[in-house]
């Protein structure tokens, strides 16, 4: 297993060449997308059969009428909320392989076919650069939206030159589609930069080198231009009690029922010296730099704590992205304080966010994002 991929490894070569081909063919893909949206800008409610029915009749695919372990968690919450509304919800699989393609049949007989997230033709489609960290950074900076200083580079020489101009520490990561894989935090020296650059370069032709902003990673999710939910993502940590060792605190923390799956994992301590230490009462001890749930990270719902100025910023970003739904990853010290009063920056946006994390926070109130989505697309009776 690749240590830089974590618990969800990918094929390095396929990822690298996919991103490279995507960049080379970007102008063509953007033009084709624009043409496609002009003639068929999205799915629409219809009656009667669709081509998935015929594919099933021809033996080229089949409907899955109940979710199983191969369905992503966002699919499970969509299924649950569809059932609560009397919607006949199914996944279409090609030769038994999950496709994230779904068909919803509403009580009035109308149908909607979609990939991943239910949207309708009149709902806005994201701009092509929504998930491209490098392009997003340039666009946002020009509009006054806070982003970390830095940029995407191709060569190690360029990375070294940029590194010298940035405030330390820096973050080094693939320019697109990393999901924290091959991402290195707290890079302080040129030697660390070289190793981090080589790691990111394994899976992407361009590498982001940017200043690391102190604070927490927040994920606000917006639907139809409005803020629906916000979580804070925290790395694995324990809180000292002046009595127990870090290892003992970890063992106790791992008894939490939510750490038994399917979302959150047990905390692991690899540093022997740290494991045997006894932290003072109230002191947080962070056990991993990354916020991955597979490493013991957690989430906390903070929707009610979002400052109005921050909500305005998030909703402005949605206008810029022309997005029906978007997840924004932003780092700041405190979501309850206005963004203008603290160092902060948007690190990425997701045009197809995994919104199920709002349904299953480790702490705080669950937020029904799937229900909001269904309410937007379900035909009015």
C-alpha cells in the first residue's frame, strides 16, 4: 500500500496521465461542454420509459432497487430521503458495476435520471474550473476572494523558487483531484519540499505549492445559492487529563460508537514517545497532520456558528461558480468571526460534493442536505 495514498490508494500512472490528458485537451473539453449544455443543459423531468429501461431489457444493465455496501454513503442518504417522499429511487448498474447513475420516479409518474446529484435542466451548472485548484485560485484572487498565496508549478526548479518567496510552512499537493492523497503539510525546509514535490508529482503533472494557513478546515455546502450546512473537519486528536498517557486516551476515544464505522475510524498512534507521554489537563494532542477520517479525523457541525459575513462570502462564491450545489473548503481560525478580520483562504471547491458528511457528523446536529436537494427537484403537486 502506498503510504502517501493512505487507506484509499489509487493507480499513480492512471491518475497522472488522466490529469495530463485533461489539461492538454482542456480547451476542447470546455468548448464541447459549453455546446453540450446549450443543446442539452441538464436532465429534465419526463414521463414514460428512458433508455436505461431498454438497456435492462437488452441485458446490458440492471436496476438496483435497494442500496448495498457498494453504494457510496451519499447514495444511501439520497435513497433514504427519496423513500420518505414516496419516490421510487433506483441505481442503474452496467454489468453489475456501480455507476452513480440513478433514476427517480415521482408519485405523479414523472422521472428524473441523473449522475451523483439530482439537478434539473434549469438549474445552474458549475463552471469548468470549479474543481481545478490552480485555475480557481487565479480566478478567486482576481475577484478579491481570499486564497492562500502560491500557485501550481510543473518543475522542481519552479517549486524551489516559489518556496523561497512564500511564508513558511507551506502545503504541497497535486493540483487537482487529490482527496488528501500525496499531500504534504508543514513543509519548512527545501529538503522537505523536494520530497513533497516528488510525492505529489507521482499522481499529477502540476503541483500546488502554497502557504499553509493556520486554523481549521471548514466545509460549507450550498444548494441553490443558499448555505445549507457547515462542518468543521478536525485531525485525529485527544484531550489530556493530567493522568492518562496519550495511548490510554486513544484507547478510550476508540470506544466511541461512531468510530466503529462506516464513516469514522480508530485513531492510531505511531510515535512511541508521544504515546507514552501524559499531556496536561485540557491540552489537545494532535496525532496526525491530515484531517482524513481514515486516520481518525472527525467532523463537527457548526452551521449555527457561521458569521453573516462568512455566509455572504460563501454565497458570493456560488454566484461566481454558477453552481446549483457546491462544497467549499476554507481554512480559518474561527467561523464565527468575519473572514475580513482573520487570515483565511479557500483551498478548493467541489462541484459534486459528498454531502453525506453533513448527515453523519461526529459531533453536533445532522443536516438534511439530501432532503433539500429532493425538495428542489420534486414536482410540485
